[in-house]
C-alpha cells in the first residue's frame, strides 16, 4: 500500500471510528485510528497522513488542542485537517478558521458528508462521484 493515501481518524466514539475506518478502507485509503489526542500525537510522530479527521471533544483535551499542536509542530504536518464539531459555536468555528482547518458538523450518517470532503481534500479519484451533497457542510480555509 505504498502508493495509497493515508488518513488519521481521531474520535472518542469507538463505533463511529470503526465505521469511518471501514468506509475509508473501502475507498482505498490506508487508515490510522486513535481514540484520543495523545494516541494521535504518537501516530503523527511515526506516520505522515494525507488527511486528519478529529473529534472536537476528545478525552483529556479537545480536538482543537490537537489541531493547535499540529499547526505549531516544527515538523510541519502538511495535510488538511477536518474537525468534527458537536455544535457550531462561533468561538469553535472562528478558532478552526484561524488555524485553517475545516470543520464538519457531527451528525447522523456522518460518512455521507465526509466522503465528498475526502475526495476533495485528498488526491484520490472516486469510483463514481455523487452529484448530491458535494461540498455541503464544509467550511474552513482553502490552501
């Protein structure tokens, strides 16, 4: 899988993490998973992902703190970050925008909204692009 793209999924919900990982593998991504920020930080030291998706409410800290660590990293983790936000609070949205990370509202059927974002942010071609839901629900800085 040396040519495959790698995604790091970080979420407190083990079932959601498992479901997202299965979907990501099905579209050809190599998947790394972490239940918390500390585990994610360790994985980032050893692996360079092409995309990071992180829960904004992690055990022992929040996902935005992990994003701050990534942005401030001297190793310059150079990949897009999508934060799953529970509520679209203005301070969280502002913080995400200032760090140039994307945010996606955490909701039922999250994969339905995340999949087109993955295709947009990671250089992979879908087997068949869906004509609905393209680009809906994503916000942040575009580099």
